[in-house]
């Protein structure tokens, strides 16, 4: 009887011999070499192993744990023989257990000890590898699977992504699932072969017949392969284990993630994670031929006092720079602005972040380069250049490009304890800067259209208890911009919209109201100032709401009126009219019920500081056409002009206004007197007539 050995069995015998020698030789060294030399050898090997693993070459030392443990075993025998009696046995046992436990923990920490459940069997000269696999290993998450049962009672689960080999066998009596992989399996014809791309966002990789994702470089010189990977027990998110040029990277590519190559195949970027990490710990990883793999820091973190900048996955890799598509979110109703976020990867400017804005007139492209954070950590400081023109100074993130593409609105950066308060417009064609003279506590820019910039100005802090109506109920007015950082940091800020016009050589602050010389109808919108005859007084109406009423459409109301002479009335509709002598001011009050909407007349006497009220409703959507010596001329949507005589007006019941500081208010409004007094009424100063001052005393 002759013994026939094939090449597989010869290879197996060689492996057994090498394994035996790797155990016997270190054991002999530990027994016969003096113990201090043996201990020194163990320590030197441990230090060298750690350095090699940290350097990124664990494959060179992955077989060292067994020889080291064998040497420690021989050392323990030597110490047992050196120290006689039971004490020697105790010393040797202690050294053995202590050394093995710490050696195992350290090797496990370095990643050199891996739990494996592999069983190698041979059947008719073919090596079979049996691995215990979770359910997710044999039932594909994305693909087609079918079952085939044998006579012996085994069921085969076949993955449609893998064309011609069985993937897992399920024993009919036991729960463990055994994955079977044959080097030369008999061909099995599946019902269909399906290539399923990763779900979600489209991936640059293509799924081959083995279920692997293949990412080919643009020049074809390198290949990145993703092998399906699932965590032990099927817990957690699955992905693809990455192999670059047939070398494992130790990274997992999430399902649906993409890979970005440089044009010369010398670098790539992907969103991945280490195999021991969860999906939440995913980061952007960069590979370069010269430096290998390294994780990149997150490109951006928005701060408290600046717009939110939202960035996506990298979109371009070129010239030592990585580009991200980004969106800057301003006001809630405003459309986000598209930007390009750029990071320098290498060189003296490595890590520098810049924001590239869309091109403007003349093809010039603005760019904001990040310099630093403010001392209070609430905003970033940027340098700005438009093409070859570098703007002097430092700037905030918030900006707006005009709809004509010629102007760029910026906010000058202010270091704490100051807050941003200087609005600047860059004229990219003339290469000049236009500055607004008036300092404003700027909360943010809103729009830049038709040559007008809209921005939000901080005017104060809102009171804790907010009342109804448009009257700003402020707990405190905003301080000077140079010392306002602590005030802003406390929050509850009240803003107002400010408009700035861009002229040829300057910026001009526009009033947030319009001037009217004639009465307006009840359908009018927006704040306005109605001048009295002779310009001895004026009434400022502000804060109209825009309620829609079924069957009536838009019915503005709920506004406040403050006169230059100091009378304040709340909850009004837009209609107003001054008497010819400037003493009386006719007002309208809107009342909305579930069934109807009505307007009632109010008559303000600014000389006697009284307010008269009519219970009889006015015509629908009233307009005060005129207010002369005969009386008040009123028209409506469906009514002709009618006259309410002065006798009837003066016969209406009246109430006295009560003085609080410089403001005269109805009794029900006295609780808001401090808020009336904090109104910015500087625009009424020029309308205050000396003739009416005595009457206010």
C-alpha cells in the first residue's frame, strides 16, 4: 500500500512543521537562556512589535503572539526550577498567568489577536473553508435569494449577486449557519443573476458578478474594491470593506457612499469609517500615494452669530485642494445661496478653508478665506478678494450679491466686546468700497434687490411677557455697538427690518415708512406717515397685520399710531385723516367676529387729549376722502361718499387720555407705556410744532 501526497497535503505538512518550530524554539530559549536575558528579549520584541503596528505594517508581526507566549511559558519553567519547593511553583505560575494575560491584552489592543472560527476540511482534494456566519451573511440585504433542499435535509441559500457558488448551508436540526466556500465548486445555475447597486445616492462604483463594488481610477492605474461586510451577529449597519490595489485598508464604505478620485490617480477621497466604528463615526478619508490614508477634519462648523452653512460630500479633488458643495441659509423665507467650500490639503496653507461665491459681472469671482474665530467664539473672521482685487479689512460670513451682479454687500468683522455694525458694499467694476455712515447692530442680511439692501437690525431685548399687537415690548434698548456683545449673547433680541439704498458714490439709509399727504383706504399696506395740514403734526402708523378673512380677502388692521404731539393709540386699521385745522385725527378700528368684519370710527383730539368712539359701523373697507369744516367724508367699497357732520362727531362719547412721560395713552394702554416710550420716533421730531407743545402740558 503506497501513500500518495498531493500538493495540498505537502503544503499542510510544511505549515504544521513551521508551527511546531515556532513553539519549540521560543520554549527552549525561555528554559535554557538566563531569565534576565529571556525577559529582555520579550520586552524588546514587544516594543518592536508596537512600533511596527503603529507604523501601519501589522502584517509583518501578526504571527508573533504564539512564539512570545511560548517563550513566557519556558521562562516560567526556568523560574520554577530556580526557586525550589512550593514557592518556585507559585512564582512560576504567577509569572505565567500574569505575563499571558497582559501579553494577550496588549496584542488584542494592537489588533494582532483576532477571533477566528475557521475549520479547514478536505473533500476529494478540494479544500473547503467553513465559517460561522450570521443570518445577514447568507440572506442578502440587497439582492435576490432562493432556497434549494437536498435529500439529506440541508437547505442552501443562494445569493443572486454571486453567479455560480453556494453561499451558506443551513442544518435542519441546529441553529448555527455555516458558510461554505469551495475553490472549484460544481456549477449551479441560478434562476437569475441580478446586479443591485447601492441604495440611495448613486455610487461611482459598479457591482461585479461577485457582489463587489469596483471603483476604477480615471487613468485606470489603480482599483478600489469594496467587499460586502456585515457586523458580527448582524448588529449595526453593513457596508463594504475597502481594498486598494489588492491591499486591505481597514476602512468600511457606507452603503450608497461614493468615492472621489483625482484626475491623475494619485489621490482619492471617500466617506468611510474604521471597521470597529459605527456609522455615526464616519469621517472623510484621504489617500495619497506619498502619505497613505489619513482622516480629514470636518470642513466647517457654523457658529452662533452667523448663517448656517450646510456642506455635502466632496465634489472635486484637484491641485492639493478638496472642494465641497455648500448652501448658506439666511432668513427662513429666503432661498439658500449656493457656495463652494474649499480646503487646502498640503503645503504651507494646509488646512485653510475658503468659500468661493458665484461669479459676478466681468467674470470676477469673490472668495472668502477663513482667518480665525472671534474671541467670544460667536463668529468667524474672513479675508475677501474679488478676482485680483483684495478688499482691505476683515469680514463676516454673511453677504449678499446684488441681482445685477455688480455689487457685493458685506458686514465688517468686529472683535468682542463689539458686534458687527458696519455695512459695506463692494463695487466690483469700479473697485471701490461704499460704507454706511450710520452704525447699526446688524443681526443679518436679508436681500439685495433693485439697488436696495434689506437687513435685520437689533433694537433691543424683548420682555419676558409678550403682549398682543405690533408694539415692540422691549425689556431694554440695545447699547452702543462697541460694547454690545454681552447684550447680544443673552438672547431674546428684537429686530426690525432696515433698508439701505446703493447710490453711485454712497449708501443711504431709507425710512421704513412712506410719506402720505392724503388719506389712504382700509386696504392699504405697509407703514406710513400722514402729515397734518400746515405740517404742524404727523401721525405714524406701523405694524399692520395682513389677515385674510373669508369672503373679504385681505383686511389689514391691528396697527399702532403715534403722533408727533405724543398721542398713542393701538389696534387700528389703515384709514386715517386729519381735520383742516390739524386738531382732530379720524381713525378706524377693525373688529373681526366669526360671522362678520366691521370698521368703527375713532376721533382723536390732540389738543384736549381725548378719544371719541362710535358704536355705529362705518362702510365696508372705509376710506376717509376728506375732513373739512363740514365734517368727515367717508366712502366704502359698496357705498357712495357720505358725510358725518362735526356735530355728530363731537357728540360721540369720549374718554380722556392719560399722560405717561411724554406719551398720552388710553387707560387700557397704560400697562404698555414704557414700551411706547422706547419707540424710536426720531423721524417725528421734524413734525413737532411749537404751537402744540403748550397743549401737552
